[in-house]
C-alpha cells in the first residue's frame, strides 16, 4: 500500500479515536462540574509526534468534525472552534520541536511549551467567547459562575479570578495529564504505528 494512503488511514484512525475519547469526559475537583476533562488530546499529540505538525492539525480538526456530525453542537460552534484552537496550540508547537530532533529531551520541552501555550489560549478563549456565550444563551449570570467556582476555591470573587484560578489551572492539569501519558507510552505506541507506515 502507498505510504501516503497509509498515512491518511492513520490520520483517520487517530481522529476517530480522539472523537470517541471526547465522549468519556469527567470533572476535575478543582473546577465546577460544567468544565469537563477528557483525553482526546492524546491521539492528536501522539499523531503529531509520529506523523508531523501538519498531520496533528488535521487530527485536531477532524476529531471535532466527527464529534459534531455524531452529536451536534450546544455552543453555536464556539466550543468546537475553541477545542480545535486549544488542540492545535498544544500539539503543533510540541510536534514541531520534536520533529527537529527526536529525543526524549526535545519531546519533554515540546510538551511543556504545548502545555503553557494551550492553557493560556484556552483560558483566553473561555474569557472572550465561551463564558459570555454560555451566560447569554443559557441565561446564566456571572454571579452564578463565581459562586460555583468559589465553592471550590473560596477566594474567587470575580470573573478575572475565575479565569486565573479555575479555568487556567483546569487547562494546565488537562494538558499536563495528556503530556505525562504521552511521554510514558509514546515510544511503545510509535513503534507499532511506524511499522504500519513501512
């Protein structure tokens, strides 16, 4: 089979796996229950490390499109767009750094930079788009969100603190967990995937 066809098949496989993982979400104890964590970034970052930066973008976009086709949207596409942006902000710099020199040290540096960039980008997206839309569409108030967050982090008393001490830590933990799993299991997974590309 042609290598390009094999690569497309692997991208499709990783995208489908990532979309499936989006269904298995769960809350973290440091954030309100409406903020859910999942492991859908794993196929994106592993795919980026194995295949390259462009391919990780394709996986990040396709996973959201698959999920949208299967489930639709409840955020007027803003949640989906934010998910794509966050995934790319995480996996793209990490895969670029790793591609230039494929060592454990470079992988770790790439993952750390990816964690930082994606956490900041996701927090900004929440502040500028998602939270304002949720407040408007679901007739919530900032006070309700602040109250939900302050039940977990008592000194949160305004939306700025919500973003800094609830949303930002949530994203840091989310992307850190994916990075740790990737760092531990990447080599074993990559051996099998790379053998398919030969």
